[in-house]
C-alpha cells in the first residue's frame, strides 16, 4: 500500500496545463523538468508543478486524474489557486 499523486504542471499562469498521475511525484516531476518524459510536456515546455494531491488508493487517484483531465480551464485554474494562489513552483517543497 503506497501513496499515489495526481498533479498539474503549467507552462505559466494563463498558459498550457498538463494533468498527470504517478506513484513517485518527485521523480516524475524531475523527469518532466529535465525533458526525460517524451510527449506533451516536452513538446510544449510544461515544467512547473502548480498543484498536486495525495491519494492512498490507486483506483481513486487514477479516477481523479481522468476527471480532472475533463475539467475546463476555469475549473482547473480555480483548483490550482485554492492550493497555490501565487502559482509558485511546488517542486522544491516536495523534493527537499
């Protein structure tokens, strides 16, 4: 039994978003930041961790990621700003 993370990366405050799911948030965000994750984030230069949530259940986390991916931009921005009103990069706070 582990922890699972749903996260949102952003290129900027009013720019491109990426929603993901992982078992190791520090490693996964590091991969995005260092362009080791081929695909959307590398192509669109999306590297700033602006939101994450922790789940104890794999299925619940995966389901949450799928729901968030369907949300519109306004809803995602509201969710991010509840946790991170200044859109700071949260990576340093989780990596230390």
